[in-house]
């Protein structure tokens, strides 16, 4: 009678439940909510959800919030109100541009952080210096020719229109009027008027009598009108 072979018992390998759970958690993307400047559990708009779903955007959103709070603290109440209005416009531009495929939200937020950090509360006795808002920059420099002025403005988000005005400023009482340099006529008689408003200036384009249409120094529907806040020189 043949001898029976001994039974072979194979060990059963088991993975502890806690170890398996930890492995799954480690492989899962980590939430970005902790980095955003707002409560991501309450995100409602498409923009807010996009920020909360991306760590980079969430981090930039928080950096922007910190830079904005710092800018508010640097200015007096009057200019602080202008900074708040400027930030509200920045958020409106962000939300508007989000629907365009070519909108770079990370680049927009990075630029906004740089700009907010550049806003300068140091007292100024004249128009000389850099002035900025979410959509543009004005630079006034003293030169042998007088005050040389350069103003650049855009839609502030995706560059659907851009304006560029360069000229010579002359004081008109407490205000300044900027016209093209003598001998040039590209802007067809348009001028810019600068009015001081605390640590900011208000720029208004003044068209020549009878002129109709977009300013010749702007793209379609563009303009340079608006409030520009005192800033240190910066590049985006």
C-alpha cells in the first residue's frame, strides 16, 4: 500500500487593514483647501472650485490675500479705500477672464502679488514716480524736456486690448496735462489729465473736439481712464 504524502500547509499572507488604508491615502492627491485664502468646503463658483482643486493656484491665492492685507495696512483710510476698489476690480477681471481658454490664472495671480507688494505709501510731493492699478501703469520722470510721461493700460487679464500713451506733461495748477511731444501727431490731439488724489492719481483722457471713436493710442474699446495708486517700480 503506497505511503500517503504529508499535507503541505501554505502560510496565508494578510495585509493589515490600517496599512492598506494608509497606502491608499498616500497614493491619493492631497487636498489644496488648506492653502487657499477662503474655505474650500464652501466653494461655489467655477473659479473658486478651480483654485481649490489646484495646489499652485491655492497657494497663489493665499499669497495674494496676504499681499492685499499688507497693502491695506500701509495706507491711510482714503487710499485704502482705493486699494479695496482696485482689488475688487482684480477679482472681477479674474472671474471674467476664467471663461477664456487663453487665460493664465497662475500668471494673473503672480502678477497681482507683485503689484500689491509694490504699492507704496511713502509721501509724494509731485506727480513724479510710478503709479499703477490692476490694468495699467503710469510713469512720470523729470527730464531736461520737462516731465516725460508713459502710460500703459490693458484689460488687465488676457490682453484683448492695450493702450500706450507717451508724452510731455505740463502743470496746470494742481493738475497735469500730458500731450504728445512737439512735432508729433500720432494721437491726433488727444491729451491726458492727471489729478492727485492722496497717494493716487486719477487719469482722464480728453479727446479733441469732434473726434469720434476709439483713441488712436488704444486697441478697440480700450482706454487709460482710472485711478492709479502710488507704487515702487516693478515688473510683472
